[in-house]
């Protein structure tokens, strides 16, 4: 009886995965005018329809940039992906839903996702109209923003067909360096240090001090990278979302994204999305002046002390993000 029940559950999961795989793969680049407005009762044009309209006439320089990014992603997926697993409900957990505006946003930690969650809360009326007034812990509070994983396959399908789907990505090694600094170096990362830092120290440090074993507060960058490359880490389950690959969080070769924003052009790309969403007056919270350059320099300093052998192995781990999102290999790496 137990075995039969297990087979039924496996079959149900496979059917659900097949439905999600089908709906992700078959969604046209843009829907017709009727489909674009039907979800909103014909009261206004959806963001997806607005993007479709932009694509039909003379494009602005920014609209052309985003058309090219869509094409590059599509070609990269067809070239570099062969066998892909069926999508499961848990694969949709990072895709947040704004039913009021018709938006799907796949969040990638360390790519301005806190500010995007603030913006979505402001747009949906679940928070102050000024996103900057929403505290970061509130922006990340569970349940405030539903994800696609919360809906049935039919409801997921409807939203994927009618909503504008977007994500923001970042040069993979700069994102990795930012995650290390924020979660394993800074004082406010104490919870991450206890959860991951202590494991890294216990596993990889020959003679750890009792303090390091208890707190995990002094993990070195080389130890962090060795932990990522350790086969035991992958056997324990998926990587933590702060250093998991963007393509593994958002599945851009199975779910079609209409806008691929980049951290390197955050201000203009965010304004483009907000314009499509019918909120051009909403100002996306901007990072402090010089923050981008400082983050880039910090990544270069951290990787400068990593051996070419580990640089090559790490690049292999994150290679698909480089390929899918058209990032060049950082000049400071020594891969040959």
C-alpha cells in the first residue's frame, strides 16, 4: 500500500512538472492585444501588452537593448542547454506575483532584490508609497508577496501567459563576493555565520579555535570558495539562495522572461520596468554613489589571492550564468 501511494505521488508530481514545463516552454514572446488586457478586465493595458506595443514601432535605445537581451538569452538557452528537468512547484518559489499590476519578478539575492521587494509592496499597496520607507526586514517578511509556487498549475499558466516576467542579474563573481562580505564578514551576518560559517570552519579548517567553531565569524574567502566546490555541499542540497546560480533560481530557459535587467545598469533598467508597469513616477531606491565601483574593486581584491586552479573550478560552477546573461570573464581571473 505504501509503495503504491508513493508511486501515485511520484506520478502526480511528474504530471504537475510536465504541465509547468509545457506552459513555460510554449508561452509566446508576447500575447495578442486581447490576451494582454483580459486579465485586467479591459480597464488598462497590461505591462506585457505595453512591451509588445513598444516592440512593434520604432524602439527607443533602451527598448532595443532589452530586445537584444531577450534574443541573446533565447539563443544561449538553445545553444547551451540540452537536457532539463521538469519544473516542480518549488522551482517557482523565487517568482513573486503582483496581481494588481500584472508582474512576475524572479528575485536573485544580492541583485537589489530588497529594493525590488520594497517596490512591489509599494505598487501593491501593501506598504508605504515610498519604497525607501519600508524596512528591509519587512520587505523580506514571508507571505507579504505571493510566489508562483502558491498557485495551482492552471493559475500559474494564466499568469505566465498574461503577466510581464522580469528578473535582474549581476556579474556572477561580483555577486559572489558581495554575498561573502554581507553574510559571512559583516557583524549583521551573525545568523549566517552560525549556520554556514561554523560548518565551513569545522569541515575545512585544520585546527579551528573553539571560538571559530562556535561562532563561524572569521571564515576566509578561500574557505568559502572551497566550501562551494566541496562535493559534500552539493550532496547536502541546493546552494543557499545568496550564492546559488541565478539560472538555478529563476530557470530562464524554461520560463520566458520579457525583461532581463542587470545590476550594472540598475537605474535605467528599473525605470524601464516601472514605465511598463504604469508607474513611471515611482523612484527606484538608488545605491549610494560609488557603491558599484567599490563592489567591483572588492571582488577583484578578493579573487586576486585565489589560485588559478580554484578560479577555473569556480568558473565552471558559475559558467552557465556567464553564458546565459552575456557576461564576460572578469579581467582579473587567471583561467589559462
